[in-house]
C-alpha cells in the first residue's frame, strides 16, 4: 500500500471456530483518497468503502482545499478529481440533505461547505454515504437485539473492531 498510514494491526485467534483464524485490521488513509478499510481473514473476507463514499470524500476534500475560492462548479471538481460529473450529481443530494453543502445557482454557481472543514469527520460523511460502518450486521441493531448475544464468543472482538473503526474515522476531519 503506497502513501498511506498504517494505523492498526490487531491479531485475534478465534479458537471457538472450526480452526484458528488470524484477523487483522488495516485502516489506510491518504488525504486525497480514502484508499481502503479492510478486514482480512482466511478466505479473503473484505469490507470495503463504496465508490460513492470515496468520491463523496474526494469531492468534499476538494471543496475544503478550494474553500477560499467561493462556490466551486461541479465540473471543476470532477476535472480535478477525475470523477464523472454525473456521478457527483448523484452524491450531491445526499450531502445537501445533510446540510453539508451550500448551493448557488447561476453564473457564479457551484457548491461550498456550509461549515469549516474542521467540523466534518470522515466517519460522519461515510455514515451518510455507506450507512453503517460496523463490521457485522448484528452490531447495527445492537447486541441486545441479537438472539445469540449470550452465547457469542466473538461479539467482544467485533465490538472492539467497530469501536476502533469509528474512533479512527471520527478522528479525521476534512481539514486534516
């Protein structure tokens, strides 16, 4: 992995499974691209951030870098980030509904951030575009709702992984 910061390598042995599995977490971050968030295990399971999430971050980082230029046309962001303007047009409504973007129509039209870049975290943006960032579905509806919560030997591990992901992504702002 080039030009990224390796944040966490956390090995776990799951002896309660049919065979031992070593899990590790790599959270890779690059200012212009959130490259990947992956949980690897035997068999190659991987959780990845979608194109929509990555492009939303690139768009917002671009706006943060050009905030002093006022409203920025979508075509300019698309050209600088090498992203289809049509794809960005699909992302804009998600960001507008969440009061992240301010739009201006007309000759000097475009978009800009409503608040300073330091107020938007990568975690909050990815939750808008991806929904949940939890590594397993049962954490989305809380362990209290899981029928196996009392017998699940791996639940603490998944809760810990979810906490590491959330703390890391919520600790990075668009300004960073």
